[in-house]
């Protein structure tokens, strides 16, 4: 007994207390893959790297199979006026990069920032706007960018440099065009309330009229001796929300048309998304109780609407980003109508083709559909409610394969061609580890990043 107590005392004496300085100085920081993007070729991926010693950002491309760095697309040291890159997006053909810098947070998801377009081949760098803007987004051909500024929407022609203001009535705490208000950002978790159609000829956007929404005053405490005050529209329970309306701007005619949604549950417009058809826009609508969702298709050429799908629930329906249109304009939809969240496949008229998944478990993430193999990839709780695993299944619902095998939280980032995926795994005792797997059976191909060093160092600390 004395020997046992001596061993316990000795072990405790070796363990250290966590200090406040260590919490903030990076001692317990995990290594990861920041802003991971799969390239169109399906063989390479890019990540945003930051060198703390030189204080430079690089966007580097790696080979999936070998893990070797193939090239550096851009280095902030080579860019005039950019100290660090916060995030980035490719144009669809990957000839250009949209670089975000100097981001200034507004609410939980929204931010203002300075944005640049970087031409990868010519290495030319151009500022999108001299103002701090919101949600700049390439069209599919990559020759134009739409963005929000001062509650209005603009389009920048990257070939001519011409800037067109497509809305004019935006006003602080009154009218917002194409960017969500506080309620939508918080309740429906999205900010960009506009979308390019397939050929870039039209932009659909939501307009928010906050005129009758009560104002809220909030003191902001910073580095100055006195606080400042922010006043914004904030509806408390039972108060008026913003009146929302849907509009489509035609870049050829430079005209905006209003979409009549009066025949549907149109209190909220929590999602808009163009289909594979240049003229067909999908709109998700819900009532104030959020227990009815109408999926409506808008024909922008005829300015007509049709109800494609209606979901009802006694309590509440969750809004997601899972709606995915396939090449034939049939679509993947997730629904909790069985009491569990599952994947459904509908044709373009809203007729059910197949109930893809089924069972007393939840689909917790939808990753996508491989047009070549006909397989759907998703994450679910099939292996226990506190676990997350990655699966694939045919669109018919047959030949399901569990791709992950470690018990804990597994999530996946698939290559553009769905041939391989990067799995991130963690549990209560394991910091996140990243591994590469082939997609058909889930066989591991190689380690990418692990945090074994951190896991071992934590053993010397007193942790409950």
C-alpha cells in the first residue's frame, strides 16, 4: 500500500497545472488543414498556410496520393498591400483566386473585408472595390463578381473594370438588398442572399424591408476609455420581422423583376438557389412558426412559380444547405418527416424517385453525389447517437458502405471527382487527425496530419 501511494504521489508531482499564458500562446493549438479546397482535376487539393515566423500567408497545392507539395499559387509576401490572407475562393475554371483580407466581423457569420482578384497565370492582382464589401461571389465564367456594399448590390466586370450598381434603395436600418438581416443570419445561418444563375445572365436576390422592425441599442466596449453604441434592427419575441421579397436582375436588359410569392408560406425566405436550368430558380419558403416549408420553382423567363414540394411538421422544420440539383435537374433533399433525418431523391417535378436512406438514426451531413458511380456520400449516427461515421450508398438505396472505422467523430472532405476523401477524426481522448482514404471502400491510403505530439504533451498536465 505504501508503495502504491508513493507511486501516485510521484505521478501527481510530475503533472503540471495549465497556465493562462499557455491557453493563449498556442501551446495547445492543434495542427490542421485550413481552408481546404479540392481542385477540379480530383488529384490535388489546396490549403491556406500561415508561417508565424515570417508572418506570411501562402496558398499551396498538394498531391492527394503522395502528400507532396506541388506548387505555391500565391504568397502574401509577393502581393502589394496584403499582409495576410484570411480566406480564398477559386473561380470555377480555377484561373483566378478571390482573396479576402482585413476582415472586420459584424455578427456571428457576417464580415466586411477588402477583397482582391488574383490571376494565377499572369500573377496580376486587382482590388475588387476600394470599399470594404460583403460576400463577393464569382459568376460561373469568372469574368464578373457580385457583392454587397451599404445595403445595395453591385456587379464588377473583371475584364473592363466597370462597376454596376444593380439596386439603389439600400439604407441602413431600413432596406437591405442581397445580404441577410440579423434575424436571418442568426436563425437560418446564412449571409449571402443572392445567387448567380448557371450562365451568369441573372442574379436572384432577397430584399429585406426593416422599416417597421424595432431598434436595439448595444454598448460596444473596446480599447477606448468610453464605450460606443451600436443601433440595429432587432425584433424581440412577438415583434415585427423584416418584410422580405424576391427579385431577379437581368444583366442583359439591366431590369429587375419582382417575383410574386403571395400564394405560398412566404413569411421567411430562408434559401434561394438556381437549378441546372438557366431560368429555373428554387426558393425555400416557410411560415413564422417554421413548421411548413414550401419548395417553389420560379421560371425567370416567364416570371411564373410552381409548388414542387411541401414539408409539414407539428413542431419545426430545420432549414439546411443539402438541396442538390443533378444534371437532369432532379434533386437530392433531406427531410425529418419520418422522425429521423434522411435523404430523398425527387425528379424535377417533385415526384419521389427514391427514399435513399432509412432507419432509426440521423443523417447529420450530406457530402454529395458522384455522377460517375451513382453513389451518395453522407455522415450519420448509424454507429450510435454520439458517434459520426462516413457512409456511401447508391441512389437506389442499395449497396451501403461504412467508410470510416474509428469510433468517435468522423467527417469527410471529398475530392472533386469523389475518388478519394480526407477524413478528420477525433474523440474525447484524441485530438483531430487527418487521413486520406479511397472513396469506394474507405481504405486508408496515408496519414496527412496528426496531433500525436500534442496528445503526448497533454499527459504531463493535470486534466480532469
